C-alpha cells in the first residue's frame, strides 16, 4: 500500500494536527490553524505538495515528536 503525505507541524506545541483554515488567493497566502493549541498563522511564498512514503516511514513520522529549534535534515 502506498502512502502519500503532506505534514505541517506547529512550532508552538509540536502538534501534527495543523490544518488549512483559509486560502487567500489574492494575497497568495494560506492561513494555518493548530487544532491542539489554537494558534493561527499566515504562510506565504510556499505551496503544499505530497510525498510518497513507505509504511515504515509513515509509522516513524507518527512516532516522532518535533523538537523546537532542532530541525531534522
């Protein structure tokens, strides 16, 4: 089975439950909202895509918690 994912993490609380609240096509911005802590933030000059990953990679991503100021490479 193939898994396609696009993930955004909240820097405020490290939650993976971030969703697009609003698309502003006129200003070319998207407004993101964290369902865990409630923070809302506009994002510009980026787009969202998807990536094909294996079941093992998907499980590792689910088990990994984001560490503030220590991005993975």
